[in-house]
C-alpha cells in the first residue's frame, strides 16, 4: 500500500476523523486491502462504535495478526464493547504477553471486575431466600389462630 495513503490515514486518526478513514478504505477494492489497511479499517470502525464490523474485518486478517500485539488489542477492544468479556480478556492477555502495556492491563482489569460482578449477581439470583432458616415451628397451631387468621381457600367467584 502506498506510504501516502498510510500517512493520510494516520493524519486522520490524529485528528479523530475516523469516518474519513473508513470512507477512504471502503473506496479501495478488496484486492488492495492488505493487512495494514484492514488493521486501520478495524481501528476506525471500533472508534466509530461499529464493533461487530470491526471484529469481522480484524478476524479476516487473523493469520497475519497472531503475533501482532496491536491486532490482539483491537480484537479485545471490539469484544469488550460487544460485552463478550471472556473473549476480550483472552485477546488483551495475548496482546499483553506480546507487548506489555498499561492500557491493555487496565482493560484486563475491567474485564476481571465485570466478570466477577456478573458471577456474584448470578450467585445472588440463584440464592434461595431464607434457606438457612427452619420455619417448621414458625406458626404454632391453636384454636385462636385457626379462628382469627385461617380462612377457607378462595373460590373462583371470590377471586373474580
């Protein structure tokens, strides 16, 4: 790919003109989109909030990206904003293994925190209220209670 186009893409990135990057790359024939161009495209799509499209583009260059920490980071970013925490964490861990980075480690921490909160929420949902209580002796039967608090089951007419 031409150095001129790559410089232009970087310039637009610096100016946060991600839509310009995406438009320029979309104008290129697929045959001219090499690893670097698709990587730029994935980054632009991520920055535009088009995470599913970004992920699709980045996964199309997976073979070339396996040893590239930036590729793993961008994949992790897509997964993170698609709320696919385990996949995001795995990608960020791989990026960090290839090239340790503070921002990557922060995202790894976010993934861990979110996944822990989700696990706690699931435990809470599945918790049976009062499981540890024995209610077998809660209500003592007596004539007084039967007379004042116990009624016949409701009939259909009563409910209507």
